[in-house]
C-alpha cells in the first residue's frame, strides 16, 4: 500500500489581542476544516479513522504553539502536525503588542493501492 494524497485544504487564523500563537494556529486549522465537509473516507470505503492528516502550520514563533492542543481539534483521523516559521506578526501602532497571523495546510491521505 502507498500513502496517497486525496485532498489539500488551507486556512488562516489570527490572535488579534492576546498574541497567542496556539490560538491563531487553532483558528487556522478550524478555518481549513470548516471550509467543507470532508467525506473522503466514505468515498473510498475507508473508516474515518484511516484518514492520515498531515498538518503544516506557519507562525512567526513556532515554539509557542501547543501541538497537543491542535491535535484535539480533529474529530477523527491521524493528525501529524508540523509547525514551521511563517505567518505574520503585525505590530500595533499605538500599543505594545502585535496581531499574530497563522497559516495552515491540511493534507488528507490514505494508505491505498495506486490506480492502474
């Protein structure tokens, strides 16, 4: 069997006031998840738990993201989460602080035989 990609979805999330990188990442993941109803498992005859979900998160301070909190968002499947340098930190002009912007890419795959 080979890991076969069947879907890619993107999302963006922010933390406007608290400078919370995990919250921005959570919002980005939810944005990607909520874009559509992913029925890929049923389409291919697999249980939902068989979904392999590779998640890439981009934020300016990757070490500030709680990966376990992100995993808890997924109702099923096998999430593998990677957090890298990316996103944006936007400094506030009249206040000390910044707005945090996170980007997420969700890649759904299954272990299955390639089509002939």
